[in-house]
């Protein structure tokens, strides 16, 4: 690109549409798949951890394999476009199909089909978003503007979640979960189609080196690990941070609704305000900071903000203080995602961006979403309050889940101490 600090309007439009619709789908999957399973199939929190683990494994394998395949694609519309377009369309369809699992009996079968549907949805979502779109963002940005672009993409994440949480309570209360999933799936389908068609790529005519499986195996050889030392240390920090986050995040809505006894509409309003301030309003300034002061400083600050916010959040049932402390931990979460999102993209090997986007998912999804929810589920079932919902026994997550998550967040600071900072505004000027 000739101007290192700008993107063509067509690419910006594609990124906005795809970023928003993808995060809309992930926002629903991360919270309301769990809530639907808890309230419509079984209130036992353990199946939630099983579903999250299955989804994490699916996302990881899909992103590595499909990302590497997109790296090697040299024909047709380009490296990423076909994966983005086809993946988004199927993603929308399977989002809409998910609640059909509740019709099945016995409960064990319904749980199994819900997990299966979630995994299929995740396959297409990870192909389109985690592998192809993330690599495409790296392809079309530079070290000088990447923090800003990631910041804007993070705003889209929060806008999507804001809409999901802000509108979800009203839609679910008025028309039920099924209509809610149909609406979200339809929106993902339509916006994914529009954004996918706008994707434009410069044809890559470079020869493909080695075999497909050889490319993947090479990434785990000692020389490759040594060459990408900073990247893998950063990914390890992301793993520790993600485990801490997944201890509490899958149970957030359940905690608000069943421990604090907030109605769905009221809990949605709390999250709406938290995301509006802590996520959306601060995301772009955080993106500028990532480019100007460096990824490392912002990441360290984000860790301590998140920890403080989570612990304070667990100590209150007051609506105002709950909202203020929620804004605090969401601001830390947003700053971390922007700083590390730009940082990892700076460090990706140029010829393997799709594949390394898969390793990003390996460290941030598989290594986090399997142990994290299991720890949270164990804390909920061991220290939580027993509940019977629609004749099914279960447990309500306690404040301890947020306290343990906050303290565990501090562990992410340890690997960062060994990672060199990036100051793209000075290095590349």
C-alpha cells in the first residue's frame, strides 16, 4: 500500500461489515448459547463447560488448518475471499439452527446436539473470521496503522456485543430465544454476503513452498520456535490471560440473572452501559495509544485494570456500583485485546499469516476455553448455590468466580516481561 496510514474506502467498508457481523455471531455464541442451554435444556453448569471446550477445540483445529490452506491459495478470487464469503453464509445459517436442539429428548440427547450444532457453527465461523479475516486484516495493514485498525475492529466487537446484550433482553422477553437466534443468524448471513463480496486482494503469484502438512509441521520445529520467540511468549501470555477470563465470562449472564436476581432486561442494560463506556468509547483511544506508546505498556496497564475491576465487581449487588466496576474491567479487557491484537499481527511471519492466525486461536481459545470454563464450572458447582430450574438440579455461580478470575489475570504479566516492545511509529517512520 502506498499510504502506510490509510486504507481504501472499499476495504474499510468490507472490514466494518465483516468485523461487525462476525463479532455479533461470536457474542451470541459466547453468552447466549450458554444461557439458552442453561435455561432451556439443563441448569447444570457442567454441560456449558463441555460445549465451550468442544467449540474451542473446533475453532483451534479449523483456524490452523483452514488458515494454512488460505496461505497456500493462489487461484480464483485471492487468498482469503472465498473462505470469508462461504464461511460467513454458513455461519449465519447454523447460528439460526442452534435452538432446534431444545426440541429433543432425553436431555442428554439435547445436550449432545446443542454441542454438535455449536461445533459446526464454530467451524464455519473460525474459517471465515478467525483464519481468513484476521489474516486479511494483517495483509492490508502496516505496522504504522495496525493499532488504529485493530482499535476500530475492537469498537465493532463492542458495538456487536452491545447490540446483542442491549436488544437481547427485549427480544427474548417479547418473542423468545428462537426468534432471537433467527434474527442474529439472518443478519450475519446478509452482512457477511455484502462484506465478503467487497473484499479485494492483490493476486499472490509467489510459488507455494513445500507441502501443506510440511508447512504446518515446520511451525513446531525448534528453529521456527526460536525464530518466533517473541511471538510465542506473547501467545503464552494470551493463554494465561484467557484462562482467567474464561473462568468467569461464560457464567456472566447467569450470575447476573440468578445470583443477583436481576431481570434479563436489567442485566442487559447493565452490560449495555458497561460496553458503551468501557469498550466502545475507549477502544479508539486505546488503538492510538498502542501505536504511540507501544503495545507493551498498554498491555501491562490493561492487566491491572482488569484485575481491579473484576474483584470490585464481585463485591457489590448495587446497580450503580455494578455498572461502574463493570466499566472498569471491560476497559481493561478492551485495552488488552487492542494491544495484543496489534502486537501479534506485527510478529506474524509474512508468508504464514493465516496459519499463525490459527496458532493465535490455539493459544487464546483451545488453551483457554477448555481449562477456564472447567475451573469456573467447578467453582460454581462446589461453592455456588443449589438451584432447581424447570425440574432440573443445578448451581448458581458465586462471586468467588470473579475474584479468582481477577487474581489469575495477573499471571499474564509474567511472560510479557521477556517480550520486546514494538514502537511502529518510530521503527517504520
